[in-house]
C-alpha cells in the first residue's frame, strides 16, 4: 500500500509531468468472435507529456478538438485522463479505422492549443480486439 508522502494528506498537488508521449491502439473484430456480435470498432489511446505550465491550455484544446471531431466526423467521443505518473492519456472510439482516416481536423485552433502544450509524443501502436468485457455504467442526466 502506498504511504502518503509530504503534502499528500488527501490534497491535490501540482505534479511535474515526465517526458512521455502518445500511444495509439487499434481494436478491430477479427478471428474468434468473443465480442458477442458487437459491431467492429476502432479505438485509439493517445499518451502525452504536457509542459507543466500548459496543462489547462492542453485540456481546453483537447475538449474543443474532441467536440468538433465528434460532431463533424462521427467519432464516438473520447475521455481524457491524467495518469498516476503525471502523463495525460486519452481514449477515443470510432466506428472503424476508415472513419478516422477520412476525418480532417475540424478545429485547427484547438489543435494548435494542444500542440503548443505537448512536450513529447510516442509513435502509433495498433492492436486487434480479442475480447470485450467493458461495461459502461449508466449515469442519470
């Protein structure tokens, strides 16, 4: 179990973000069908190291870009996370890889906000979905 260090008594603190970049992961239905007839899906996981003084700018740019891509390109949306190592991770879902490939950047200003805030990126990694047991909770509106 992790012990609280100095200043960790349950309060949020600014964390220095290490130099890491992004990952992309591709999931598609192939081979043995353990996805219980669910449609093919393309998923991407991005991972970035963000400049410490640019974190809010990055989050704002990501929000703009994600909303625009969802509205104009048909993505299923995305979630932005901050990992325990200080990196930032986004998970985005698409109906298929072709939908993502056809999508031009619908918000260049938001993309510029993100680019200016990113310290480093990893190259893309693609994977195939083998099984799907993710169950999303339903949140009342």
